[in-house]
C-alpha cells in the first residue's frame, strides 16, 4: 500500500482514481481550492487528516476514515460511495453523506443539514448529530447510543432499528415504514405521522400530537409526556405507563394507560378503544 504523510493538497482531483492508498496527517486545503480529491478511488485509508475543500469522496469503494475533520466548507463530503467506515471523525459540512451503501460510523460528531439522504445499510454507534432532514429516504439503518438534535428527521425511512438513543427533533419518522425504536427518548412535535409498522418499545415520548394517521402502530410500555391529541386516525395497539393528556379519535385498536385527561371521540369512524388501568389493577373501558 502506498503511503502519503504530512502533505498538503489543494489542487483539483488531487488523488483521483487512486487505489490501495494510506493517507496520514495530510491537509486538503489551500489557495487552488480544488474539488473531488479522491473521486473514483478504491481501498483508501485516511488517518488524522483535515478536509476544508468540497466533495472529497465521490464514487469511491472501500474507504476508511479515522480521527479526521471535515469543516463546514467541506460540503457534500461522501456521495455515491460504498463500504465505508468512519471513526472518531467530525463531519461538519452540509450534505455530508448521500446515496452511499454499507456505511459504519462510530464516535462521530455530525453537524450537517440534509445528512444521509438515500443511504442504504448505515450503522451508527455512539455518535452525536445536528441536522435537518436527517436520513431522508434511507433504509437498512441500525443505530446504538446515538443522539440527534434537529428537524424533520427520519422521513420516509424503511427497515430501521434504534436502541438506547436520544432524539430531539420535530416531525420525526413521518411516513417511516418497518421501524423499531427501543429504550430511547424521542422528543418533538407530531411524531410518526403517516408511519406504517412503527414500534416504540420501552421509550419515552415527549411532545404534542404524536402518532397520528399511523398504520400498524405499536407502543410497548412507553412513557408519554406533554402528549396531547394523541393517536388521531391511527390503527394502534399501545400500553402506556404514564397518564396521557388527551387522546383523539383512534381509528382502530386498543390503548391502555393509567389515566387520560380527555378522550375525544367525535368522529363516528373512530373505532379504537381506550382502556384505563387504575391503581387498583381493575380495568375500566371507556365507551367509544
């Protein structure tokens, strides 16, 4: 494997088409302001490098990036690239990951609007992210101990599992399909609308008007906080362990909670049941 160390690259397509290359302690920055440093390259290892120029990894195969930094000027850093591992790295440019396949990220710091669109096979562990429209239309996702702050996240995603995560994000999981969230905190307005096959297992759900217009919705021993007008027009099976402010017109299924402040059933098509599980362990069914 060819090794490049302690170099500065600023020209256009500086390492275009290279293969079997180790790049260590290098900077991609300078007055030439060149783009696409590693375009159409393969078997690339990058260690402790600094990226301040646009589009460094496009159409690449088998890329490992560790201990590196991509600044806010390093926009659209990885596109159309497959079999990628990114560890202990900052990705701070807009659109940092798009249309990539088989990506593993560990202990990364992400500040990147429109991150991860149309990605397939992404594993993320112990990462922190700030983003808008995070992972739009992505699939095959597996997240562990990851934190996210943003807006409009996980829209149209499919086949995903999230465990021990914390999400503070408005409009999360809209139109999501076949998604399971376990042992996590999900905070935001209008969670999960129009989803199909969304399961929340031992989660804490915070925010107004969650989980409306859903199909095949399941809640397993979840807490709900500041949650009003929940489950409108949803097909739902839910066990909630905390009092709920209000539930409105669930379409079908059954919701069990220790208390509900208000149950609004003013739509004749709403056939869902609400069951109050009191402290005396007796179940009292509210008329629909």
